[in-house]
C-alpha cells in the first residue's frame, strides 16, 4: 500500500493508473529499492523531483463501492 495525502488530509496519489490502496509488488519494490536509491542518488545531491499530486487521481478509486 502506498498512501499519499495532501495537507487537507485528502488522498492524492502520484500514480494515476494504479490503486494506491491495493497491495502490489511495485509498492514493495519502491520501498525496498526505488525510494532508497532516489534518496541517496538524487535527493541528497539536491536534485528536485516534481511529481504532480492531484486529488482527481484518487476520485476514480474512492467512488468504488
């Protein structure tokens, strides 16, 4: 599960095609390999990573009953 929220507490996922509430191997890979690599190789060096967080991405998952 990959949970991302805006300051107002609304769900704002970065990946519009994947449901962030579902367990997926890609979320595990990101946590164990992808995000640490981004941290040590890009963020520490001062590179900016801008991924849009849109509330509209979450609406297609939140309207499911």
